C-alpha cells in the first residue's frame, strides 16, 4: 500500500494590484541563421536605447585544453568546494526549503516493482518515492524578469518561479552590467530590481511582493506560499539566506556571447545550482527557464543560456532522466563545443574558461 505526503498551499493572501503597461521600447533576443544555414547565431538588440550586444565574430569557443567531462558523483562534493557548497546551502535553512518543491507537491512511497523501467523515482530503502505536482496555467510566452543574485527581493521572485515551474527569461543585472540595468531604467523609469514584464498580458511592474501575487494569480492557484507571505520576515530571511554567499553573483565580469545557447538544468533551491547561477549572473548571460518542451508548432527562440527549472515534483526531471540516463543537477549541454557534463564545480570552471573575457 502506498503512503503519501501532500504539501498544500495556505489560503490566498492576494490584494488588488496596480499594473503598468509595457512601454513601447522593445527588446529582442533572437536567433539568426548564418550563411551556412546550420549554425544559429545570437543577436541582442534594444531599439531606441542605444544598447546592443551580439556574439563576437572573432571569438572562438572550445573546451579548455585536455578537458574531460567529470564522472557524475551524486551528492558528492569536491574537497576544495565543500565550504562553497556549505555556504550556498544556508539559504535552505533560513528559507525552510522554499523553492525546492513545485506547487502541489506530493510524494508516494510504493514498492519498487510498481515503478516501470525508465521512470524517474528516488530510492527509499525497499520502496521508491514517486513525486508529482499540480501545475497551473502555462504562459504562452516566457515571463521576463530583470534581477541579480545578491538581492533578497529578487530571491523571493526566483523562489515563486521554482514553485510555479513556469517559463521565465531571466535578464541578469549585475552591478556595472552594461546591458540590462540601463534597459530597466528606460523601460520602467528607474533602476530597481526585480522588474517583471509579462508579454502575454502587457503587464510590467516593480516590487517583489506584487510580482509574486501577480504570478500566483495568473499562473498558479492564487495562493501565496507561507514563506513568501510573511512581509518583512520573508525579506529578512531571504537576506539572511544570502549571508554565506555575500557579494557573489552581484558584480559584472566581461564575457563573450556564444553563437548558440547553452542549456542548464537547475532549480533555485539547490546549493549546487546556485554556484553555477552566480557565474551566469556575473557574466550577464540571459537564461530561459522553461516549464515545457517546445515543439515545431511552438518553437523556442534561442537565448544565451537555456536552463530547465526542475524543482522537486517538476515533470522535467523525467525528461532529463531519459535524456542523460541519470538525474542530477546542475547539468550542462553546450552546443558550441559539444560538451555535456554534470558536477557544479567543473561546470563553473568550464563556463569561466570558455565565456569570460580573459
């Protein structure tokens, strides 16, 4: 007989929101086809803003010399990275695991023989832990969030995105970043973060609490999770969650935009994923979290980094399990070099070596 644990959201704490419409300034990150018609190239343009960035035509991308993808070690930590993983884990304590579970998360413990071969499930002694979730409506186009890692208000928004498992295009805005901080000021009138744009409804807004309530109302069940509904206490604990990684993921490091998107499988609640995300933010690499796989009738626009959000209960865990024959995050696929790899420490080193301006 199966036993089940269900995590139910609290009652709705929504209040009326004031929306602003997206200004006419337009920003696109799109894929263009090169003369060979086989290698898509990235172009980032901001009309009427004087801002533009594109992949360096002279840049070449290759793995570091003698590079070999590491053998995945589930829950293993490289000895020289133990302190970093520990400090990145502090957020789980202060935030009580918010962002680890997808909305409506449920786990059932069933006999191993009830799980068919090829289906992702955790081993739990003589049983298997079968995880499910209840997702709300999916946005037709990705929500756009302008934010950076070292900000408690931004962390709150990233947590609800993990809970809702929705498509979000993150535009990192590290300190001194040349592209997206100025863009926010021109779109919204000030440099304040996070800033959200929903191209599906024409709504744009500042203020983390308003963004959270908007997202759960539009793409969830209307209920704000308890740890995101405590006002000042939520903000204080979100700030304390970053104390071990103070200053990381906040300041700009010059980088080279790759011609094809990287794909990163990760989620907010994982300390291993956080170490990778810090580097992505510092290098100001936009990244798209997708809650579903795109088909020919619903094509994916290429972006610099395309991560798949896969908190506990996300259906994308099964997809990665089938794709790689193993589930572990973060997981990187780089079509620019052909590299595919697990292990956060090695992924960080690889990204820096390949995309940071030396």
